[in-house]
């Protein structure tokens, strides 16, 4: 993604250079929505941004580097912010990093990124573009805008850029940035090429201000240092009042990274022509959301769907096995946004047939258990109960080999215990590899 060097995060959600009092009431629908749904981590000036957003003239952007032929779920929180900006009357800009990708973003990396050819960057760019049409409208009064920073960065002469932007940065400040400091402390090399990345990202804000009167950059919390640098550079070079807004790091309730599974990243592109390494089918995407941890359902409904707060609160209040209703609603809403309502309905139907009618009718082995018997049952016992393992030791070996799955999700530890939330349409599916499956069928659901 379009990420770069970041300074250590402050303890509050506001930081220099532009400080303001923490607000609790907002006049603009944009700030009401983003703050109310949990997007806000830091903002350079909440009051000023709230006032500008009331005018429906707010233009904001997020950058996405072209390092892969698809974006993944980790980028979805940023895309949803652009969607809310447009829905509130503002104009979203999707900035493709055709130019910055040639350098490679060092944020969060302990070594240099692989250099990509121009052909590969262009190919990745084409794959990434497809996703945004599902979330944004590129027609109408506040039509979304898509631009490529290669249009201006590649045309800048090196001496011109140094005189234009280099004079606004000091080495003193840059070596205090977290990524640079970490590389130095760990005695890991950082190329001068990478060292230039924050200058280029900051200059993007200047160009977007000039071309589209863009006043806001949105991004993840690791972008705070780069965003405030861009705000400051735009003020210095153009005299423009601009704003920065970052989201918190989105993690799962168990502490995992959002969008990462045992099978790899959850890609947003469903086009099989991109290859299995960079795509997820609509059904796989639906299943990802369906397998959300209980404690994350409310948070994810707010962040990744358009569902109203009233509807989210109702679903969030469900407990026990009933939480599965909320998970299905989340899966349907998220899949509808990306792949359409028909794909969501088909995915739900396929899941129901897979877990109940289809496989059971085809003779898939099943063992009847009560809800009480299931609650707290260890995964080793579950595997032996349905006959997929002859002993706990054999089941443990399957886990070590990455072959044992619970509801099509790879089991990572032999200490896993089943919960009522693992019940999908009255059954729990246990699998060994791709061909051996069995069901725990709940008799008192």
C-alpha cells in the first residue's frame, strides 16, 4: 500500500503540528460517521475538518502503491473511508502510486522492498483499479477521482525536486522517524532510494492540492508522520490549510492482524485470471467474514458495511449460537459491497448446502452431540469422535502438518476448544486435507 516512514505515535489521537481539543460532537455527517463507526485514531484538527466537511466541498485522498495485482482486506478500512466521504457529499481521490512504487515504501519493513519493473507495476495497477468501482461512484456531482502520481513524479527533474522539496526537510527530523531509527538501531541498511520516499509522498499532497483543491489525506496510524509532513509541506509551499486523519490498527479480538489467515492474505480481487496467489472467490470471501470471532462482529459491521447503527446494535446484542445470525449478516453485507447481492446470496446458499443438506445427503459421516457436549470439546477429541483420527496423537500430527480444519479454517493449535459459535447451520465441520470430512451434528439446536 501507499505507506511510508512514520514517527512514534502519540498517546492521544491528536498531535503536532496542528493541535486541537478533542471533540465529542460533530456537525458534519462525514465526521459523525467516521468517528461514530470507529475510524478515528488521530486527526490534525478535528474542529477545522468538521467545519470544512459541512460545506460538502471536502476533497480527500488515500494512496495505494502498486506492489501486487490486488489489494487485500487490510486495505478495506481505507476504501470504506473514501466511500463514507463520498456518501457525505465530499469528493474522494484514489491515488495510485505508479511513481512511488518504483521506490518502495519502507514503512514497517526491516529490509528493502523488491524492485519491480515498469511492466509489472502497470500490470498491478490494472488489477488494483477494478476494486474501486465496487465501492465508489465515478459519476455525478461529487464523482470519485482516480489519479496516478507517476504523472507528476516521473516528470520532475532530480535537481528541480531537490530545490523544490528537499529544502523543506531536515536530516535531523528524518532520522528520528521510526522506520529509519529502527533500521539504524538494528544495523540494517536503508538505501538512499528509500530515504526519499517520505519526500515524494508529501509532495503528492502538494500536487493534489494544486490540481483538485484536495485538503485531506486519510490513512492508517502508521502514516501519521508522513501525513502531517505532507500537511506541513502543503502549507509551506502553497499556503493551503490541510488536514490529516488516521485510523487505528485493526486487529482481531485474538490479537491477529486483520485480513491475514492461515491460508494467507484475503484478497479483494475475485478475478481468477490473476492466479490463486492474489485472488479470493466470492464464496471464500464470504466464508472469511462468516468465520469472524464473536467479539469482533459489532466492530466489523461498523467498519466494513453500510449497516445502520441501530441494525448493528441489534445484531451485536445476540449471544451464544444466535451470534451466527450476526456473522451471516456481516458476511452477506461485506460480500454484497465487493461482489454484489447475487454473489452474497449464492455464497450463503452454498455454505448451507455444504454444511447441511449437500454433504449430509451425499453420505458425509456425522455424529450427534448436544450443545452441552460440544461446548468446550477439545479439537483432538472432536477429530477422534467423528472418526477422522484414530487417536489424539494422530490428530495432533495432522495439526502439525496443517491438515486439520475446523469449518474449513486451518487449526493452528491442539489446545483449541470448540464453542457454540462454531456451529454453522446446526453442524460443525471437521476436515483432514481436502477430501476427508465429517460433521458434529447438534441435536438440540
